[in-house]
């Protein structure tokens, strides 16, 4: 139904005849300036009747507003092209239309039922890393025991927003018109297109930037992060700390390729802890300073530990499911 039909169908018997005449002239483009103002005033009064606009009516009213707006713009543009000045009455008409538009939009927001947002929860278990392809072309790698929450209408909102619990690496597809936002505990990371790592724990949240730029927000503080820097928020500190980022260590949880070249055992242990989610303990205080060399690709933790400890005449054992002890066999046996 045209907007003419909608208005006529809702008008009263007393003004219907005049309204039909006005709308007919409006559609033909023969309305005088005074009649145009009168038509807008009628619509202004007409839209204030809350009983008229049910849910379907709200949609119709918005469509009418847009159509009226389009027509008045076309007429103004036509006059501009012909270098004719707009009379005060035309300006009044445009101003009235603007007020009508604000009223219509406000009522739409007030009376329209708010639809609940539906989310998809993507969870990784203890077995390994989970790769997630988002609808915008971005890719997310979830570390073990992490969760990514994404709105089902992810592509329809103004921002590309997700919520992270745990740790993930993001490779965000560039879109300058729709920023990508990651929500984590007390922290918000806003990007246009870049690669970065977010780690959330009970104690703190960390954002490490690999390339591009990101904006991090916590409380009222806002910081622009540069590549190879890490933002840290937590541990009872209300401000964001910026520190140097160790990329090898930061992304160790994602890799299956380790290249140790005369590397201290202390660093080897830290990297393996990050990747395999275990705690490595040294029995003797001098052991962390020992150095090892080796290249390991797609190897299990046990295979790497066996090679590393044998190269240094050491041994290892599981104290329990979570803790691994590295020791010197002779010293251990003599105790």
C-alpha cells in the first residue's frame, strides 16, 4: 500500500476529502507551498496518536517518513540545480519534516519491542587449539579451555564484537567502517585490521600486538598500542601497563615448531610450559643455566623433554599430572 493509502485509511471522515485532494496534488507535484506545509502539519499531528501506531503501523510510519523525506529532498535538489533560492516557507517545511522524523524515530524506539540478542558460544577443550573462521573473514585461534562468544547477527551490527574468556590469537580482516572489538575481563580491545593475542585470567588481562595497531580500554583509560608491545591490566593495578613483547614466548602456545640454539634450560622450560600447559621444576638451582640446542617439529612434550634432558645428562619425571621435575640422576639417587 502507498503512503497515500495508509494516511487516508487512518484519517477521520471530516478531513478525508481535503486530505485526498492534498495528497493527490502532492503526488502530482502541484501542491502550493502553503498546502505542503499544511500536509506536513497534518502528518505531525497524525503521528502523535499512539493508539494508531501498532507494531505494523510503526514500520509503515517510518516508511512514510522516508518517502516524504526523499520527495522533499528531490524538490530542493531540483531547485538548487536551477539556481532558485528556497523561500522561507520551504525552509519551514523542511524543518517540520526534520522534527517529524525525530518524533517518528523516537517513538519507534520507545514502542518497538526490543528483540533479545542471540549468541553462539565456541569452546575449546583441554585436547588442543581450536581454529575459528568468522563471517567477516577474520580468523581466531582459541587456546585450550577458552571460549569465544559471538552474536549470531555478527555481520549486521555497527561493530564486529566478540567476548573472550581465556586466550586467543586474532587475525582480523580489515574493515575501516566496522571496527572489531574484543571484550575481556575489564578490558576492551578495538581494531580495524591486525594480528594480536589476548590472554585473560583471574589475575589480569594481556593484549600483545604483532602487527597493525589496536586501541585498548580499561576503566576510563585508553591506550594506543604499537607493534611488539603488550598492554597489561590487573594485579590490583587500576592503570594499563605497557611492556615489551617477547613474540616467541607470546605465541609459543600456538606453535609446534621449536628451534633452540644454545638456549638456557630456563627459557626452554618457560616456552614448553606455555605450549603444553604444564609446570616444569628444576631440582638443583644450577640446572636452569644449562644450555641446549635442538630443533623439534610436531613433537610431543615427552619427546622434547627426553631429548633435552639426555643432551645435558639430565633426567625428568612427573611429580603429578601437572608438575614435571628435571634433575641430575646421580645427585637425585644419592639423596
